[in-house]
C-alpha cells in the first residue's frame, strides 16, 4: 500500500480537514500518479454536505484531477512514467455491458465506480478523490492531456468540461444552433466556451446582469436576465437547446417557453426533486426535458482533444489546499469566477499534519 494524505470531510457539517490514508498497490492495469491540480466542483460541496443522502465519511472529494504518471502496472500499455494524465468522475465500470462496450461507461448497467464516495469493484474498499497527493487508477479511466493545454487550468475539463460537452454533442450543436445556458458558474462557463467553440449562438441566462461583461468575454453572444419577465417573454421560442446548471431545487416553468418546437432543456445541475413543471409548454411546443450525466471516457478524450485544438480552457482561480473551506463557502454564494483549482503543491505533509 502507498501512504498518502489529503483533505477529507468527516461529517456533513464538519469543515474539510487533513486526512492520512493509503492507496492500493498497483494492479497490473493500474497507473500511479502524483496529483498536481484538482478542480472544485459544486458536486464536491453537495457530497461533502450529504445533499444527495448517500455520503459516506470520511470522504476525500475531488474528481477534476490532473497529474503525472509515477509508476505503471506490468500490463499497462497506454501510459509511461512522466506522462501528463487526467482523471474525472469515474475510476471503473463493468466494461462488459452494452453501455460500457459503446464507450458510455457513465451509464454502465452495473453502475460506474465513482472517483470518491464509492467502493472499489474488486476489494470493496472506499474510493478517495483528488483532494490528495497521489492517485492509483486503472489505465482505461485515465485520459491523455493534450500537450497544448496548460496543466494548471486543464483539471475542470474533467467534470465541468465533459458534463457540458456531452449534451452539446448529444443534441448535435454546431454552427447556427441556438444554445441557452442557465447559471454562469463552473459548468455554465464551460458550456459557454464549448458551445461557442462549436459555432453556436450562445445566451447566458443568469439571475441578474452582474455577470454580463464576463459572459460576453467568455464567448456568449448575450446575457438574458432570467428574473426579467419582459425580456424572457421576448425570448420565447428562441432556443434549440438549454443547458440548466442550477445547483438547487428550482422552477423550470419560466424556461420552457424559451425553447423552440422540438427544443430540449437538459438538466445537468442538482440531483433531486424540482418544483412541478407544467405540461402545457411541453405538449404545445413538443418540447422536452432531459438529463445528462458527465460523459464516457472516449468522449472525454474527444473533448480534451477538441479543447487542445481550440485552446479552450476554464477560467480558474488557484487556491491553496487549506483554503478549501473558504472556497466551498464562496461556491455556495456563487462567488467563483469561474472554477476554483487547488494547487496540490500547497498540500505538504506539514499542511496535512497541521
Ligand atoms: P456553480 O459553479 O456553483 O454554478 C452554479 C450556477 O448556478 C451559479 O453560478 C449561479 O449562476 C446559478 N445559481 C446558483 N444558485 C442559484 C439559485 N438559487 N437559483 C438559480 N440559479 C442559481 O456549480 P457547478 O460546479 O457549475 O455545478 C452546477 C450543478 O451541476 C451542481 O448541482 C452539480 O452537482 C451539478 N453537476 C452535475 C454533473 C452531471 O454529471 N450531470 C456533473 C457536475 C456537476 P448565476 O449567478 O449566473 O445565476
Ligand atoms: Zn463535478
């Protein structure tokens, strides 16, 4: 076993604190990596606070992981020591069901293994995430980071990036598509950059106009204030796809009339009940409400390569590991521009022992 350390939540109301633990010995198809950077996703906050009701403690969050390979198991073929690699929300799946065989491991019939707050499929040991120094992962669940991408900014692509890229691809977004993005946070700002990179006409739907300048700078064509009823009425039937990233229970009814005929509102935010949506705009406009979880490994690599070619990177605010609790508080207040990334060089045995 490899001794390592990180930051963990020990209960739903305790701040994250230093935590020592072990990573498994390398299996034949495993790589070991030093974690250099880890993004801070709102899902980390949901899970640390047990918003979804299935949290196990202690929990080391973190599923936007970038680092370098330090060792390889004897059957590893894709990676060598020194390679820049990334790991997202999954570290394993059955690999045999129809979904896995199609490269949709996130939809594995037997359930994928999550990077943290889950159990290893072989030993049943708890999985611990990227708010830590080292990681061991089977090579099939590691991604290659294109050389052109700045490693210090690439980590959020592994969740915020793929979670927004995947629905853009599912609903065939391209030049001329009219895309709305509800909520300009971590996922929202990646949705804007990716949709705009695909040539779409992009509108940010935000609760106020405070982020208008940012939205335009990120590549959006305009910002629509979702609380402005007159502006919302004017935008009726003007979107093909709306990606909803709101992290709390909310009302879809103001957004449904914005979709054109056959348009889709895809939920990626929050996990749980919503306020009751009315069937009227759904039926009358043949509109749809859909959901989408992250994306498969092959598509995650496709997204990284797309970002490499287009030089698309998140806007990051680098933090020290010991600033994580403050970052969680700010995330809760939507005070993030637009993704916190932990510089893992700031996590030392001293920080961990402090
Ligand atoms: P985030 O950075 O906190 O951004 C969420 C944005 O939603 C905020 O910036 C804000 O934008 C808007 N918002 C916040 N509170 C709101 C409220 N009370 N009412 C309306 N809008 C509100 O969060 P994130 O990291 O992007 O994650 C967003 C959600 O996606 C979370 O629920 C997360 O768990 C989920 N998620 C899902 C998947 C998946 O696979 N489907 C993957 C990753 C994350 P404005 O200020 O512009 O309104
Ligand atoms: Zn995430």
